[in-house]
C-alpha cells in the first residue's frame, strides 16, 4: 500500500479571506448593530410613553439609558466587524471591504429600529427599503473592488515567490518615472518603466508601480536590480528586487 503524499500547506495569501470563525464573528457584530437599533426604538417608546416621560422627556433616565446603550452597541458592532475584516498583514488587502461593513452596520441598525419595541413602524418602511437598496449596491461595489485587489495581490505574491525560487538577476535602468493614481495612503504612487537586457542581447522592459515618498522616488537613469523568469523574460512576472527604499 502506497502512502499518500501530504498536500503542501496553502500560502497565507492563497487561503480563504474569511474562515468560519471570522464569518460567525462578523455576523454576530452586525447582529449587535441590529440590537442597537432595537434599543434606540425602546428609547423612543420611553420618550413618548406618558407614564415614564416627564415634561422634559430627554432627561428621563430610561430614555437616556436606552439611547446610550444603542450608541455603544452600534459602535461596538461596527468596530468589531471592521476588526474582524481587517488586513491579515502589511501590504495585504482587507478581508472585508470597510465601506461595505459600514453600510451593513447602518442597515442593520435601521432594521433593528423599525422592527424594535412598538414596531413595526410602517411609516419608516419605505425609507428603510430605499436605504437597503442603496446599501446593497454600495456593498456590492465595495466587494467588487476588494476582490480585484485580492486577485492583483495574489498574482503579485505568486509571481514574487516564483521569481525568488527560479528567477535570475540583472541590472536595469529606469527609463521613465510617472506619478500614479492618487491613493488613500500617505505615500504617493509612482509608475516606473525599467529597461534591461537578457543574456541573448535582447533589450526588454518592465513596468511596475511603487509607493514611496517623493524624495525617495527613483530617477530616470538610476540603476536597479531586476529579477526575471528566464522562461518568460518579457512578461508581467518580472519584478524589481529589492524595491526602492521606503516602498
């Protein structure tokens, strides 16, 4: 009987974005946002109930307790879901889209309020339905962008690992430096074109994007180390090693 060779462990950036535990935790935190909406609705009931509301309704202890609890629960739920979906490491995309988490937290709170104590509040249902439609569209957009970031990240990491194992190094020269698209990071983005020659004498080039402070950005004519795959020297699998300082 032949022993089965164990499968190699999956690299961290090739694993699923959310494991079972994180998915359950995210749902529980969103449920806490819904509970915050229910507490808000309970505060509205206490505010309007004549037996518990003095002429200064906002000063009634029950109203203050409900609304304070609603704020604390909603913030805890939103921040907790965001922490569950945060990036697993430096340079890696988040597990969950931050915008999507915010929209779902707002929607969960609104649904909890509408169907909370004294509800359902039918007058608010059309507004909640519109909020749900807008939120789901924004969540889908945020998720689509995040998936694109994950595909690009996995491709870059896979290429980097392949180059580390099988690539060869040569010296390249920066031929073009252009500002990249604005990002949310403190460091600006630059698009570099680097020319290099392979042992067969063919001149080739690669294009890469780096994030670095402006005063550390590579200059035209500067030499950089280029690592490429000998079997495909002019494909996108070429990369600069090491990246410019501060990238």
